[in-house]
């Protein structure tokens, strides 16, 4: 645990060397990066994965949490650990937090990893759905939402083939504090358009997407790849929105190949 910016943040850390920081998505926690901590923590990398405020073991702050706040929390955690420059990766909402971190702290970023995320604005309908869902989670809790979202987060054939995967993802969703998830949804609905930021990025980037992703399909990844001047696009077959868990070997191979170029 670390105390920064008036909150407590739970984090995992493996290995030594240059820092690789991984940011989880909604409505998950840092345990979604366990395969990557195991693999890259044994390589010449210091891998850090933290629970965002409102998730996992970190402090819940009700109301609204915008992406710039999440990014500033990560920067403060790194300060407390004595880490300056990093390779920064994130999945889904985590990828959008990565983009906001780069917006605020570009000199701290050596490279970007954007997995199953998108850079543009929500449609008005999608924005309203986030706000309505935030209210629902505070009213009803996470259980029903987790049941509904599981087959959208993980490609259904993978749920059938791997009960342990299904249980891990479902457990992350249903145990997330409703107030924390709701605050993130409200803040995410107000995020800026990151597409112009990508066009000005001066660092190498890896864009990864599951071929069967329900939420951020391949065209979203292709758009980011097209705007990033120095990027690589990898499509993971047989994976949905969480290829790092659904196809960890393929995801880690893509990440490992990219890291060798940084």
C-alpha cells in the first residue's frame, strides 16, 4: 500500500530494471495483470500494477473521478516509488488513462501500450448510458451488472473453455465497490478527445486488440494505429475485450517483442 494525494493505493511490483506500468480497466482491479507480472517480472523489467482509486484495495472516493485524476494518482505513486520514466500500458479505460497520463506528463513516458481501448469521444447515447449505469450501480450494486457484462468482456467460447478465467473476471467485477465504479463512469463520460494527442505523440506505441472485442472493435484500434506516428498494431485471434487474460501467451509475446524495441 502507498499513501498519495490523500488516498491509499494498493499495488503489486515484480522484478528490477526499467519500469513497465500497467493500468487496469473498468470494472476490474490490478489482479487482471497477474500473467504479465509473472512473465515480465522475471525479465529485465520492474513491473508495477496498481488499483485505481475506487477499485480493488484502493480508497473509494464517491461522486465523480475524471481520467486526469487517475493519471495524476499514478504519477504520485511513481514519485513515491522513486520511478521517473516508464513504459505505460493500459486496457480499455486503463488505455484512456494512459493517454491522459501522456497528455499531462509526456516527458515521463518512454513508450505507450494501448490495449482494447479507443481514443475518441463517446456518442451522446453512450455517454448517457455511462451516466445511467453509474446511477444503477449505486442503487443496485455490482452483481447484476457483472452477470450481464461478463459475456461482453470475455469472448463467450473462452468463458466455456476456461471456468477459472470466467470466475476471475466475474469476481473482479462483482467485488468492485459500486461507488468507485460509478465515480469512474461519470468521469469517463467527460473525457476529452485523445485523437489529436495521438497524432502528436513522439514515442513508440503498441496497439493491441482482441479480434472478437465487443466494446472496442478492430476499427477503433486501426484508428489509433493510423494516428500514432510510430506504432505497431497487433490483433489477437480468439480473444475478446481482455486478450491479456484470454490469450496471455499471444498478448505477452506481442508485448515482449515491442519492449525489445524500446
